[in-house]
C-alpha cells in the first residue's frame, strides 16, 4: 500500500483515538516492520515505547467513556490529535523517504478522523440510543485500522 495512504489512515486513527496511532506505529517499529533506527524517530522502536503508548491508549479508552471528558474538537484535544497524526505520518514518511507529504497526510487524516469520528459516533449514538455502544464501535474501528496499517508497513 502506498505510504501516503498509510499515513492518511494512521492519521484518521489519531483523529479517532489519539494514542492508538503512536501505539501501533511503535509496535511496528519495535517489530522491525517500520525501520526507524538511526533516525530522529528511532525512539519509537525502543523496547519500552510501545508499552508506554499502549498504556496511554488504554487510559484514553477509559477516559473517553467518562461524562466529564472534553470534546475532541476542543483546542487541546484537537491539537493533540493533529500532532499525533503528524508524528505517525512522519514515521511512515521517514521509512518511505517521503517525509513532508506523509506528515501532511497524517495531519489531514487526523482532521478527518476527528470530525468524521465525531459525526459517526453521534449518528451511532442516536441509533443505539446511548453513547457506550457507539464509543466501543469507534474504539474497535480505530484498533482495526491501526492494526491494518501496522501490518501493511
């Protein structure tokens, strides 16, 4: 699969779940599927990095279900999603020698994932009559797409 498409997809994951995208990228780098050693993102392939991002992702899954969690479209959350998407796009771009385009694709994907994920979850919430099943569907979608991207590297 072309690196730009993978960067866009991992950006979409970052827009839906901020920490799932770097967790998937760091697992791929640690497994050797994404050659980042010797680059400024080499730390993503260190043995402990995927465990840290996975713990953060699990915390995000839990926090997402709380009624006090702020909107993903609010500036702090939105900026975090953009940075996560751009960082993950950069990792793919470094390995594919298309850094600027993959950073842009990751950032664009984060915007799509943020607003598209919000719209899809809102529609699912209306269909289910409650938010929890919609949130779980979104969690599974983010994990599935992230796994697909990691396996495609």
